[in-house]
């Protein structure tokens, strides 16, 4: 190998050695960023799971309350359902 080629190899090796700490800092920073985003997403997922559970519980409570009302006041329930059905048919059945 010629002296010029050997010098170029030494220069390349020095550049690679100098770049190594920068690459390691960038990789470390990227890992920290991924961990931070992952932690934030885990927190959001937990809150969404809790809200979904609350909505499910509220729906179950609403459905049970509705069933109880129909059991205790069947005539009123039928009249309300007829009134709502009539109103919806008038609103949705209009043609311009």
C-alpha cells in the first residue's frame, strides 16, 4: 500500500473514532425519546381504559334504570315511546 493510501486510511479511522461519541449520544437521545413517548402512550392507554370502563358502567346503569322504569310504569313507557316515534316520523318523513 502506498504512503498516500495509508494516510487516507488513518484519516478515515480518526474520523470514525471522532464520530463514535456523537453517534452514541444520538443513539442514547433517541432511546430516551422513545422511552418518553412510550411512557406517555401507556398513560393515555390507561386513562382510555378507565374511561371505557366508566362509560360501560354508566350504560349498564342507564339500561337497568330504563328497564326498572318500564317495569314500574308500562303504560307511561308505551305512551312515551309512541310520542317519540310519532315525532321522529314527522321530522324524518318531511319532504321539501
